[in-house]
C-alpha cells in the first residue's frame, strides 16, 4: 500500500527539489510513497492576507485559522481518508527515532508548516493531532523540519532503504550513537583503518563496534546512556575506550562514577 504525505506551506516550491532527490525520489518512483503539496493562500478570498496581528499585543503576525483549516480539509479529501495532521512547532514534543518509527505506520500524514509567530490556536485545537519540534532552536518556518520528519519516517518503510540492516544499525535505533565507519583505501595520508576491522575476526570486530558505540554515547549523550542498564562488560568497554583516548585512570574513574552511582 502506498503511503501518502502532504506538505502544507505558503512556499510549496521548497519541497520540489527535496521530492526529486535521494531516497525520497526512489521511494516515490517505486510507488512506496506519494507526496503532494498544498498552499493555504489558494483558499483566500481576493486580496485577503494569510496572516494578521496578534490579539493581546506582541510582535509579528499569526496565520489565520480559516484558510489553514480549509487547506487541511482539502488535503484530507485528496487522500480520501483520515490523515494525521502534524504541526511543526518549536513548542512541540521533540522528534526522535522512536517517533519516526511510530509515524511510519500511518497510512497518510499531513505536515503543516507555519511561519512568523505561528498559527491561530483555534485551528491547532481543532485540526492538529501532534505538534513536533526538531530541536531547541527557532527557524523561520516549518518547511525544513517537515522535510526532516518525512525522510526520517520513510526510512522505516519496508523497501525504501536498500539495506534493511543499515536502518537497524543507525544511530539512535538502539539508543546508542553509531560506531565510526571506514572504507578503502586501508591507508592514506589521513591515517589507517583500525587493524581489528581488517582482521576477519567477527567476534572482535563486534566487540570493537560495541566499545566505540558505547564510548561515543557516554561522552556525547549522557541522556542516552542513562536509558541503558549497563553490565560490567559494557562498563569495561567504556573504560577501555576512554583509556584509548588518553584519559588518565583517575579521570576515567571519576567519569565512570556517574554510571556506578546510577546503578
């Protein structure tokens, strides 16, 4: 069954090169997904503006509710069924791989991109199913976040990514950052590929990957490490990783005390 996605934006042309590139184009050409764009300006009467001043005072302009609601309903009618509406907003819940996986199960999604100071709250209350943010920062509009969501979501659809195993091994799939990757040549002016990866010893290679995945996550994303019930072998791998980086034993013990205290 073809998954259907719609972008609602006052700048629908932004999505054209995105839809015609990479895995999005591949998924579209193979019939796995269908993408449409809708402009809420098309639902305005003559000379009517899409936005207006904020009630209660304040800077900026807010999108009116009526043209947005009409555009959403038109998009739903086009897909001939119920569609979950997602508003891209700095006030939304933070996007994650788990959210992407869950949304990939939906038959159709509508990504609503606002601009300026956002949307009239009434249309959010009436029509929006989820508000999602891609991070603790502000962009001019929701178009780029919409594209981020779409690509992350479709990666979980069977057949979109050629190597299904690569999706499973990607960063965040196991709440760990991915280990380093290397390719040919084995040696150049930038350095050498770690010898263990050329050894053919699969057990040792997997151990190396686990060590670097744990170590990277420990140093860069303590929030992800806390999601794991690490065993002694995992802690030893992190200790080895830190030692390889040149950390002194006292400093390693200090860093690992975070894990020990939480366990």
